[in-house]
């Protein structure tokens, strides 16, 4: 039984700026030793508007530094944004098609903010859009975009974007706002990239549907996703700015070969009218998130992992991402006899978790008798296939 607990917030409600929130869950992480974000936060629901978010003690500048240092989006194989894998390609293709409904003019100048490697813009290009630019803080992403014929501009939502010499007909902000600490400043800055009647297409995960998409315990709470939007909170947020909501809707988004997550999008046309500033309370996401917490709590126990803690049998953990970082802290996984970690993501190789190094998967070949524990919210089944293809004889246990 959850006991309702209202507290004074470290972080004001990103939507209505209220200073009080109800604690729904306390989330902690075991972070790689090179990461300087807080190792825990409360998931809270604003007592005024109901918005659910991470009450983190970090500030926007801390997240800016984190993304500069550990831009996982540069690595195409394991991350979103580049259009490399099949499901990723499908997701970007779908998004480009949705966007094209709102931008009928193919010569519209379009800026993708937080464009990563330009995966979405490449799909827009295939739909015959001719004036495409991508804004990203990673120099590697910017130079990659120029290589594939898209104008790459170095910058971000909170930098002086002197490199941007013009205003745009359309701006895209997809799967960025859930990462942002200063949400209202971010939207003001994004609208500033637009011409006076320009159109913003914004897409984020849809927290009102988390309850229908169980992927792994506490999947939706990670160090990066610190805001949980739905149609109601986006409507509240955009009521603070002058313009009209042209459309708002829900979609399912492929995130791995086997899984989907729910997303919500809003299409907002800027104008010079005064904002109506209508904040209405909505508890839809709070209810959905409480269900996700309940389901997570029930499913977090793995008797096989408990047995490994007792037997002290040597294990190799495959996956050094968010699922592992949560599980090391919140489940018995952290008490097993871990020899080392492996991960396909080159950016994760070489880092240390619990003083054990992350290696490329080939390292497992030296340890034929250790048990492989797969800990990955999204790629568990793909990793199983990879293990098969590597002809490894180790016993395999999938925990998420
Ligand atoms: Zn609020």
C-alpha cells in the first residue's frame, strides 16, 4: 500500500511551477563512475496540475555536461536517432510520414533540434523535402550530417545559437523534451527558432500509456528521462505560449526488434496572440505511472538471481545501460559474483560499474563456464540471438 506523501520540491513543477509534489516512487541508480548526475530522485506528481516528473537535485547545466560527455547518440548500433537498425529505421520513417501531414510544402525550411546523426532528416529528405537542417551539440553528429548531405549546425537548446542565421518554417523536437530540466525555457527557445507563423512538431513518450507497455521493472525511470508528458500536460504547457494547437495525438513507437513504447505528439503553430494560460489538473499519467510502479515492484524478484547470490557462481552481466544500473542498485543482481560486464555499445566499453570493467562481448569466450545474465530493457531477445550466433556454451539467464 502506497502512503501519500506531499513534499516541498527540489525542482518546481516544469509545467505550472508549483513547489509541492506527491512522491510516487523513490528511484536509485548505480551509475558508471564517470557520470556526475544524482544517484537517486523521487518520481513526483505536482499537487496542482498533476504533472509527473523526476524531482532531481541536478540542474540544467548538469544535464548539459552529461550529454556533452556521454553522447550515446553518436553510436548508431545501440541508440535511437540514427536510423541504423531496422526498427529504428521504421520508427523514423513513420515519424517523417506523420510530420509530412503538417508540412505540405516540400520547400519549407525545417530544423530538427537535437537531431543526433540526422536519421529523421534523412527520412524527410526521402520524402522530397529540400531545406533541412539539424541542430546538435555533438561535433561528431554535425560532421556526420554534412557527410550525408544535410546541413548540420553545432548547438543546442540552451546555447547561444549564433550559428543559426535564419528563422525556420518548421521545427522538429522529437524525443528531446523528456530529457530537459528547464522545460518552459526550452519551449520558449524552440519557438524562437520559428518564423512568426511557423509550426513546431513535438513528440515525446506518452506516460498516460506506460501502464499498457511493461518492458522491465521501473523501465520508464532513468537518469535521462526526467519528464513524463501526456496529451493533457502538453496542452497545459503550450497554453503558456501564444499560438494554436493544430493537432495532438498518440502513437506507438518501435524501439527494439520486439518492443514498442507509447508516444504522444503535438503540432503547434506560433502566432502573436496572447497565451491563454489555462492550467487544468489531470491525473491520467499519475494513475498510469502508479500502475507501472506496482507492476515493477511485483516483477522485480528473480528466484534464479537469488540462487546465484547464495551459490556465488561467477556471472557475466551482458548490458551496461540503464536497466543494469537500476538493477544493480535495486535488486539482488548487485550481490552476485560479477566477473565483468559486456556491452555492444563502444561508448560503454571501458567504463566501470561496481569497480568491474565493461568489455566487448568477445571477452566472454575466455570464460566458458560463467553464467551470462542478460540485463537489457530493450534488447534482451536480440542479445540472446547474438549469443547463439557467437556459439557460446555458457548458461544464459534473462532478467529483464
Ligand atoms: Zn504542475
